[in-house]
C-alpha cells in the first residue's frame, strides 16, 4: 500500500518539509499519564482524607467527569491539585511515576533518520505542555517545536484550526506537513481536512479504515521511513 506513495516521493510530487507527531500512543505509551491521573492523584487524596484508595478513586474520577473533557480545566493538572487541596506538587507527582515513561522502541531511530534527511520535526499534541516535556526528554533534541492544543491555544482538542495555526507559525503550506498520531479524528481526519498528509498509527491493529484510507494506516513509525526515505 505504501509503495505508490514512495514512488510519488521519488518522482518529486511531494514537497514535504515537516514531520509532526502526536505524543501519547505515538511516541510514548499511555502508561505514565494514566498513572498520574488514575493512581497518583487518587492516592494523594486518599492519604489526605484518610480513606481507602477505591473510595478516593471513585470520588476523584467522578470529579473529573463533572468537568468533562470539553472544558480546558480537564487537562490542567495544577487545577486538580488545587481543587483537591493536595500538598504534592506536579513535579513530585511526575517524578514518582517517571519509571512509567516508555518511549516506543522504534521512535528514536525513526526521528534520527528523518532529521538526518533534513526534515524539520515537531510535536503536535493535545496533552498539556508539562506532560509532553516530561515524557519526551530523551528525544526532545530532535524537535524544533512543541505545540500543545490545550496549553498553547486553549483548545480542548486538535481541531482543523489548531493545525492551520501550526502551519502558519511554521510558515509552511499544509501540503508540506506530514502528521502521524493514534487518534482517528484528531490525528487523521482533522489534519487531512486542511490538506496535511496524515497517517493513522494503529499499533494494536484495530483500525476500520475503508479502501481509500487503508494506505494511510500504519502499525509503527518505521513505515513512515518506507514512504519518505527508503
């Protein structure tokens, strides 16, 4: 499926300059974020209130749901630490679960190859900047920009406008950007709607793409190299 795209690149029909990557589920596993939100904060609340973890977990997650993912507060960890009056700091919480940060095996090699080929690399994430910065430290050197929809633009999701603003800041046309991520809408459909070359990263093989979209579904980031390098 990727061979036709590779041929186009070799024939000079694709003026790609920038590679954009999502973070959670793309560069790193979801484990760290889950531990912070679903273990660390409930544990801290349980200790503060002198209750069991399960009770604290039910309370904390119910409070998350009251806010909901369509409000910007949902994504701001400092908001929740203040709301629950927790004494633990964000930095302490992050360090507590630092061992849960897992960069996927192929990531560093792929980034290194793309960088050596002269492409500009950026991060385009929905996660708050503090989460992104902490998790990508081992590979941060490869990226010229880190864009967070929530922290930088006050958006709760990566919308068409988010990608358009990123292109404007980089001073490139959407057609010069390749974005890869693991969310069908926010990493694949939305960037494609403004002309970005988007690839859906389906590490678990659960994609239900139609025939027109199958060639843009990849199982790991090495397949990007098959199109644009090899």
